[in-house]
């Protein structure tokens, strides 16, 4: 059979493409449309990072567009509305369903309420008009509530020049109110504003960790119009568990027990923990204070003393299972260079001491009753049965399957986007700033190539969930804990030491040199160049390590080349960072870093209209306003135009 030539393949492709365009005019219209779109201002990108399961804080930042919604309200209404009216209107746009209930209860007559409806709908139409001013009508239409597209478009694009349709417009709004459609319209318009002020969302890692509602964050992201994700170390841990890694599963269960978030496992994802609890209650005590859930006491109103006792037992059981499961991987993968983490082999069980990195320590809070000193890494039959049942339950969870599949579809280890490099953790380097190499399957990899291979193996593990001891599955765990992992970014994870050794010096986890070298402009330029970006114009947008602003640390590093946006969404870090998270906005005029104050509650916003927003800092101001042609989307459009012009020449101009 004759192989098709490049020319014949191209001809077939053009034939297929031609079926979308009946005539020369239709094709010309599409080319004109695309060429025109290239001249529009680029949309606003919104960067968030290290959400750590804090759904309510994340949702608020998403709904207010990191202050973008309020800024646009202020632009339009600063001369006509009081501060309180602006606050109330902003709260309505953020939380329309809840605010409507409060507003409707505040009126004493139907006429007053109807007047409020008329005024509010007009204001929302004005706000949507302003927020959509840099978009095509087609794009705006996609953001509108489907049931009201015709009505909203009539109101959006009305012209009062000749005053011929005033009665028509008044009747539209009056009928909406009379037919009791005004609430739905206000809700729809409010969500339209939220979607228009941000064109694309970047989540720079760690949706999961110690916070209580990562599943709700995932559901929000699945329904978000345009989003990408750069995996964090905690995200990869969950991916690994679903992909068949028992040690990843043990790790995430241990973390959930440590922070009293086992509800995520049982209630959110429907995973049966009964076998683990039964085993734990049989073998472990609830008195081991090193394994009590963090920040919980017997006086805690939400967690009973009995529940704390159960969690403490589960915590010990799964920690020991985790340490046992790590050993076979370390032994079969010498390229991981992790022999020092064979922690159960380091213990002198007769004297209750352990020797790690050449130093011997006394152990405390031990719970080694299921460990055989002659073969410390071996799971008991009960432990093996428990972890097998847990893995089966994890892989049968439909909700978890949907969430992990979405993480794989929308996620990457890093992403070059619109001239910037988005990466959660680090690019492993040595003290001299040279890329550190790791040998995988007999081949050395470093820099971008190393990250590409890490990602390739993550995807391979996810595609073959039934194989649990292959290199791909082991590498997913390595990304969580290995010294050359771009996600972990430290030399060793001292989990064992933190549980059993009182000497704080043993707990120290030495960071990769990347974290102090990223302060250097030339180092950042070198990394950007390695990832194929313009080192003079690009930025690295980084998460993973909380910025301690309270101590004077600056999230904008290396003269603006490096922007670190982990400022403490996680409540556990807010006392050390001094704020409640950073977000980044990048519109056609440049970049702004937004620092957020502690999110009080939705109720506080609804009653007071106050945003938990603090300062904005200009990171980079564009001398020339960025257009769509300057973006990744613009490159795709230009490629499409090129092909369409070839089709025009081939089919209609010859």
C-alpha cells in the first residue's frame, strides 16, 4: 500500500476543512473575524496557589476576582453611590442568592422591592457592559445565563440615541419583575460579571492538603469556564493514591488523620475506613500524644473525646504502615538515593534508639507493636489486608475518579503561558546554580528535561492503575518526598523524626538551593531560558513556600523576575505569614500582586460588604498594552488564520 505524501495529507486536510465553509464569503468572514480578535486587549489572568482545601477563602477570592469586581464597580459608580451602597452592591455580585434573601426581607412594601429590582438590574447591566467592553459579542454571549440571553443582549446593546425604544426597554424589565424572573436574572448577571472580570484562572498547585474541603474546590474548578492547574506535591500524592500507590495512599490518610480531616475520605469521597479503624483499635492506644490530631483537645466542640481517641489510633496505624511501605521502593530504586530513609531499620528496638545520618537519638511516643525487629519493613497480614481494602475503595470512588481525571486533564508539572513560567515547587539546582541531574532508567535528566520525564511517568502511572510496583508508580511517590523532586524541593522528609525524636535539629528539612538562588536575577533568567522563554520579559510564578511577609520577606524577588504567590490560604500558615494569601492579576496593562487579609466569613461580607483585601502592588507595567495576538491564544489564532488563508487560495482564488 502506497504511503500518503505530505502533499496529499495536506490536501485531504484542506478538503475536510472546506466542509465547514460553503463559500468564499463564509471563509472570508471567518478570517476577518479572527484577524480582528487579534487586536483586542488580552484577557485578565488570575493566579492562585496553595489553596490547601480552604474552600471558603478560595471561593471568595474567585467571586471577587481578587478585587477586580469591586474595582470595576468603583470605576462606574464612585460618583453616584455612597460607600455603603457600593459595599452592598459588591456583596450582591459576589453572593447573589444569599444577598437577595437579606435584601427582600428588608423591604416593607412590594413597590419598594420592585423599585429596587429596577435600579439593581440597570446597575448590573451597566456593570456587565463595562466588564465586557474588551470582548466580542460572541464571547459575551457564552457568559450569559442561557434563559436570559435575548433579554440581556437587548439591554446590553441598546442605543438611546433616537429614543425610539424606551417603552420597549422599560417593558422588558417590568415584565421580568411581574413574572417573578428578576431574582434569576440578577443571579445570572452577577455570575456573568464574575466570569467576565477574569478570562482565565491558573491554580499553581496544592488544591489538597490539611484544609477540610478540597473536594468542593475541585467541583468549582470543574465548572469553571477556563482553568489550568500546575500540580503541587499534595495534588500528586492524591493522584498517586488513585493511580495505585499504596504508600501515597498511606501518606494522605496519615495527613488527614493528623489534621482531623478524615471526613474528606469518608464523607466527601465515600471511602470505607472501617477496616483501618477496626485494625487500629485492636493494636494501638488513644493516649499517644504525638499522634493526637493537630489543634484538637478533649474540649473541642466539633470532635468528641471518643473521636479524638479513634483518630489517634488510626494515625499511628497508618503511619507505621507508611514507613513499612516506603522501604521496598527505596531498595528496588537505588537511583532514588534514599537509603537513609529506611527508618525502621535504623532502630535499636531493645534500647528504643535510632541512628539517622550518623547520629543516635532516643525515641519517644513509640508505637512499634506491629513491627518485627527481625524484619521491620514487613507488613503483617492484617496490615496488608487493610491497605489492600483501602486501595480498592479509593479506586472505586466515582467522585475521586472524576476529580483525579480532571487534575490529569487540566494539570501539568509546569506551564509556559503567555510568556511566563508557572511552577509550583522548584527547578532542582545545586549551590552553584547548575541544574541537578537524576538518573532514571539509566539516563541522566536535569532541568526542563527532568520535569518532562517526571510528568511522563505520572501520566503512565495514572494510565495503568493496576500495576503498583513499576517505576512510574514509584516515581509519583518520589515526587512527594525525593531530594531531586521539583515538587518537594528539600533534601529529605523528616516525618519519622517529628513523631519520635524530641531534638528539633533532627526535624530540619534542608531546602534545595533553588529557594535562595531564586533571589538572583541572572539565575531566574537562566531558568527561564532553559524553559524556552524570553529571559528579559518573562517571569517565574511560584507557589509552595509561604512568604513570611510578617518578617519582611518580599514575594516579588529578583527585580520582579520571580513572583511567589503562596501567602497563606492555609489557616495554619497565617500566623507565620502575617496575611491570608497572595493572588496575582495579569491584564493587558501589566501585573498586580494582591495580598489578602484573613477571610472572616461569607456572613461578614453579606452584612457589611467588606472585602478581606489589602494591598495591591504593581509588579510589571506594560509600556504597550498587550493584545490577544501577544498571547498563547493569539498564536493559535494566527496559525488558524494561516491555514484558512491557504484554504482560500487553494479552493477559491486559483
